[in-house]
C-alpha cells in the first residue's frame, strides 16, 4: 500500500481522535480504499474539485 507502517499508525491515531466528529458531521467522510488508501470526501451542495494527480506520490 501507499503508507508505511508508521504513517498508517499515525493516520489511525488521528482517525481515533476525530472519530466522534466524523460520525456526527454531515459534511465529510473518511473512507479506506485498498486501491488508494484513505479517501477524504467533502460532502456539500457546492462541490470542490481537487486535482488528485498532484497528490499521488511518485514511486
């Protein structure tokens, strides 16, 4: 996967800290994808587009 064990552990820790906020918020979602890792979804009436090509790490 894209993450080292250390990175994955750190992400899981942040996810735990914000777990209740993520559950209660109607505006965003954090999902896991086996293809790309964590995916942050901003849910709203006015969509925001991000060029994900600039976010992909070059191997």
